[in-house]
C-alpha cells in the first residue's frame, strides 16, 4: 500500500511525558514554513485543527504533543483537553496535513499536502528544525525491495539526523 493512507496510525503518546524540546526562547527561522504566520490571527475563532496547524506552521519545526497542548491552553483561558489534541493530531495525520516524526516524538506540518507522498525528513540535531523532502525514487525503490520480500508496507517514515545548512553556516 502506498500513498497517504499508508502513514496513518494511532498516537499512543503519554500525556504526562516530559517535554522533549522547549518552545519558548527558541528562534523561529524565517523559512517558508513560517510564511503562514498571519494565520494565527484567526485562531481565536478557529477550531483546534486550525490552531494546531497554525502553531506548527508558526514554529516551523517539530513539536511534541505535550508542547502543543501547553501552547494551545496557555493564556487563552479556555481549557484544552489532551484527548482533543491527540484526536486532532490523528485527524490531521490522516488528512496528510501533519507528519509524526517518530525519532523525536514530535509533529511537523506537511509542506507538500497537495501531493500524496510518504514522509522523508531531514532533522537538525542542533536547532530541531525538520526539512521535508519529496523523492518518489526513494519510495519506489523501497516498495520494490519490500515487494520482493513479500512485505506489505503500511507506512513509511524516513528520518535523517544531522546538522542543517543554517546551523552549519552559523
Ligand atoms: Zn509531507
Ligand atoms: Zn539546524
């Protein structure tokens, strides 16, 4: 099985788990991922899906479910329940708008939601930013290898760790 349906699965993250990365004080880089920052202006009236998408777009890097919960509940005076956040994240993953990055246990907004694809992410160990790349050749090669072993693929998540271009030149 290929395509977006292949990347759907349930999140079983512990809401009490410690925050992996702090949000406050982290520099938000001026990448194309932060271009939709103006969206946050409508979050007051928008539903939780829009608020999560706006938050991930604004931060421009992967964020843990717990950090998302903290951010959504912080300062608004409205209670945000963990189950609502997990449900919303699962729905966003199913719609192909968000990816879960297993190796950092965090969520990232999809930068190519209009094209069905399997996620390939380059994750910077210095600043935590994840760059998503599309390379159908990689998926085609892996599908062929899996087929030759009679392996039925459900989901594909490729995560490369290293140092991003910004951090290398900093
Ligand atoms: Zn994507
Ligand atoms: Zn970096």
